[in-house]
């Protein structure tokens, strides 16, 4: 049996604060399906921090969701800048590797209706190196293994962490320190090279930590 195409899914985007009870149930079911010891309190906080939720259904059943927001933020030495805040994304196991992840994040970000600009700051919180690859492959990304973030990078990192609702942020390592309990453990094995773990050395998943990744696209401001 062939896999469904993206056109076969039904997509919708809603404000997190206005989700229907049915949509919320579907989101939490996908969260439980994607993580062992899925921390519902973490997902609730995420829904209260990031404004938009994109969902996908296939034949009436939840297939995936993604949280995101786009804001204009006043950043040190730059003034107002467009900042993309990617949030948690969960895809039902049978629909993974079909392009849903990127499609859902894009839908959620477009819902913010913030005009595009020649340069934007892309951000995300990751608890596993495989999730860092999208941002990490960009030459403007922070943190990088073997490189201490500059003063400017640490200042911006702290502001972005606050936008995610993080109360305890280590600007030296870009670790968002958790609340003392895990967010959850992925129900999927992802192959990771040893060097990819280096920037995650201080991330304690049992404590609920995550790594903040940021990157300018398509290029960085002078002096970055």
C-alpha cells in the first residue's frame, strides 16, 4: 500500500488559545504517541507561549501537529527584527518522513501574518541532536561545537529564551534548564554522529532541559 501524498491530508491552523476540545485531544494523543513519559504540563505551557498550532488529519484521524510563532522583537544592537519561533512538532508514526513536519511548521508560521524581511532569525528548542540539524547546518547558527558564544550572541540568546517562556537559561551553553522532570523521551531511534552530541553535553533530559538553537537567514548582521 502506497503512502499518502501531502495533498491527501487535511490541514488547519488555529490560535492555541482557541483550540476546540476535539483538536486539543488529538494534539495530546499525538504527543503521547510520540514520547514516552510525555509531560502534559510542558505541552500546556507551550500552547500558552506560542500562538499558532497547525494540525493535519488523514481520513479523519490526527496525523500531526506543530506549534510556532513569528514576532517582531527588539534585539540588542539591531532594533526590531523578525524572529521565527519554532515549537514542538509531533507526527503519527505511520506518517513520518512524508514532509509533514516542514509543512506544518510553515503553516503555523504563516498564520502569524508578519511581513517577510530580507533577514530573519530562526529559533528552536531541541532536546536531541537530530532536531538541531536544520538550524545547525546554517553557517550563522549558535551554539557551535568548540566555539564559545560571543557577548552579543549570549544577549540575543537570553532574549529568545525568555520569548519561549524559559526562566533559567545558561547563555554560555545555550541550555534551557528544565523544571526538574523530563519533557518526554522520543519513541523513535535516530542515528546521531558522536560530534553532534558535543553541544548537547550539558543538556539533562531527565531534568527537562533543551538546547536553544538560533541562526540568521539568509545571512547574519555584520559582526555576528
